[in-house]
């Protein structure tokens, strides 16, 4: 990842840079699997690099030549998070990059998490979305969804806390996810004609757990016009 004037890399978060959908996972699910929680790994305390001049807004963090698909400040002010989803259309594919930043005391932005698909092979036609949501945790969380696979039949979802920690990761076949004030509801299955697993997830004592699971028919699965229903 190349350096930019507005970005300063924060090293020490799960090594160097935590990759969205992979690192610091507190909960991992695949359709029909057993739910549970693992120990959450806190970011290590590494001195921050000297920040540069702050940007005017999250859109000013876009890489040269790329286009901002979506950007938003999750929590304003020093220590607060913001995210950026940017795209670069090419003749045969659309490249996508996702960044989560933390604002430093000087107003500059530091990269905490990143997911990059520069050759258009990881995500389907730039189908990446984010939403700031209340899920029963003390502060709003950032929910990010990624359509993956050659046909977009897998939905990857990450829940990112205000601390920058990935609190939960889900991998859902033909998945649908909905956010409610108490947590998440998900549906995953093998296709339109088969049964789906319907899970209700909650943050319990700082870790995400599946608190209810049942098999349902495809006729009751919510229709999602977007990555995040």
C-alpha cells in the first residue's frame, strides 16, 4: 500500500495492518456451522507515526485517479473512526479498496483496517457496502458487507467497533444480513430451493454470540436489494 499525504499507517494492529474480513475475528460463522466466540485480540500499544496535515473530509482521502463510492464519519473528533470505499473502473473489471481510519489528535487520519481488490477478482462488481448502526453495544458500530465469489454467492460481513477492533466476522452462503437495535439477523443457505439457517446474534459481555438458530424455508428469507438489507 503506497503512502499518501493524508494517511499515516498505524502499525501494530494484528501485526502490521489488519485485513478486513480476515484478521482480529471474535466470531466466525459459515452457513449452518456452530456459532461461538473466541478471545478478542486487542490492538497492541505501538507509538503512532507522526501525522500529516488533516483532510477536509473523508472524500479527500481518495487515492489519486480513484472515485469515492461511499465515505462517512462514524464518530467525529480525535479517536473517532471514518471509512472510505473507493473504486477504479477498468475495461474488464472494477477495482475496489476499503479503508477504515482513526482521527489523530491533530485531525489527521491513520489507516486501521484495509481490504483491497485492485484486479477485480475478490469482490463482485464492486459490491461493497457499509452502514453505521446501533446494535446494542455502547457505541455505534460499523457494519461492512462484501459480495464475494465469482457469482457473488457469498456474503462476507464484518462488525467493527469504535475501538477499531473487528468484533465479529460472518461468511454467509447466499446470505442476507439485517441490523436491528439489539444486534444482527442473518440468513444463509445453499440456494433458492433449499433450507436457510436463520441466526440471531447479540453482543454478550463484549463478544458476539449466536443466541438463536433455526432452519427456515427460502420463502421467508428477506429480499435484499443491496448488500446490507
